[in-house]
C-alpha cells in the first residue's frame, strides 16, 4: 500500500522518495499591503484562516506560521502550491494581508523558500535530492536555520562559507569545528534534512500588544503612558494564562515606517505589571528618542514559561508583597467586571492640554464708585 500524502514524519530524508509524495509544509509570513507587520489581533485571525485548511499549525509569532497541509491535499484535491494560493488569496481578500509562502518537505526547506521569495510570492522546493542540493548549493552558511553569526564565522574561517561547501565537508570535520552535536545538525541541514515536526497547538513562546497613535507622537510622556498601558495589559494576560516572561522586547515604528527593536532580559521570570513597566521604560529611555515622530509602540513578552515552574526571588520589602496583593485584587475585579474596569491611574491623563485659567479682573485705575 503506497503511503498517502498525509503519512510519514516531516523532514524524513529518503534517498528515493515514494511516487506521488510531494512537499506539503508551508512556511507563511504575513505582512500588510503597505509592508508593515501585522498586529497581534490580525495574527490570531490569520491563524484561524490557516485552520480552515489544516489543524497542524505551529504559530511563529509575531508574523509567521508553519502549517502541515499534507493531510489536506486529497480533501481539497490540490497540491501544496494550490492550497498556498488559496491561503494567499483569502488572506488578501478578507484581511488585507499579503502572504509570502515557502513550500518544502520539511520546516527547514519551507522556511528557506519563504526567505528567498519576494513579498507576496509562493516558492516551492521539490523533494528530490538533486533539486534540494541545487536549491541549497550557493546559499551562505548563515541562511541555514540555527546557524547564527558565531557559528557562521567559525565555518567561514575554514572556508566553509556556503551550504554547498558545508555539505561536501566530512561530518567529522564539522564536528571538530563546531562540536559533536552542532556539527551533526549543521551537516544534516546542509543536506536539506530537518526531522523537526510541526507541533500543533504549541504553547505560545511570546505574547505581544501594540498601541498606534492617532497622530505621529512627539511627546515622550504620552509614549510612556502608552507603554504603561501595554505592560499592564501584557501582565494581566500572562497572569490569566498562568505564564511568566523572561525577556521583554520593545518595537518603535516611526513616521517613515522604519522600526527600532530592542530586547531586555528581565531580572527574573515575571508577569508583575510594575516589573514589566520598569523594563519598558528602560528600553524606551535607552533609545534616546528626543524629537522622533513615533507612529506606534509595541511590547512583546518573550521566552514565556509556566508560572509554577519559575522561581521567584523573595524580598523583605513589605511594599513588594503589597503590590502583588493589590495586583491579585485587580485581577479578580477584572475577571468579574471586565478587563477595562480597572486601569492604571497614569493612563487616564488628559489627551489635550488643560484650558488656560481666566484672566484676573482689572482693578480700577482711579477713584470711583465702590463695586458691590
């Protein structure tokens, strides 16, 4: 019995692929029509769009996802490229989002196909070993997923500056340069082998929130007020889901659509609002934005883990315990009366300057009748 399109482990490297077995993994990258990142709410909607084709979806926040559609090929009577075209058209028509999609036999090839595609393009890598080798041959070493700058420099020092040269090197040579485990992984990926499965419904490793200003914002106080609101929202969402963050990322988008992104490791895993707010303020201050015209700010809690698995540093400061008790009471109030029922007082500041006081009454210049 010939294996169907939905069988087999993703990324299995067969010397002679079974007849009729085609690449069925999609790496989808979402961007708006004007080439700006999608919001957190739009990202959730786009994941639901992918769920119309397959339940095997792994979210890659903030703007990408991996989908295994091999089990859907027969149902939709289309190959992976046909399903990718449906995803692209529906995302554009329903959400105004442009999808760049890479198709491959495993996550590595699908990701690299998407990286080399133009915005809105669908690019596929055939599964045959000769086609995979031709696709990878002249790409730089840093194009392999998992090969960072340090690993790429170590390889280039030995003349292994392309994927083709890495694939031609003996495995023992790579293991001497990079270590046993890393050398083996790099050798396999240089040959297009990636056994990593698509993990559906994986726990989110990050959580984000964004604030877009009505007009390009010059006032740092208003930007800080927006950061306070975002940090408070992130903390509440993490506490509700039983998660804590180990790092915080700030993304600032300017009037010319350029962005600046900075990440800060937190002192410890936390979902405590004041700790997140302090880290956000520190990131904002480090940018030195004096007269920058800011269009939006976004915070993303990174490297999430379960709260019960994280250690909390105990203190002898009674104000710290009091802050946590107040936060727990606020969470209970929001759960009962709604998320907007309790907000930080600083977020309720005026959006326009207060009106000037009335001018003082003019005093009489000379003698005259007394005023009542």
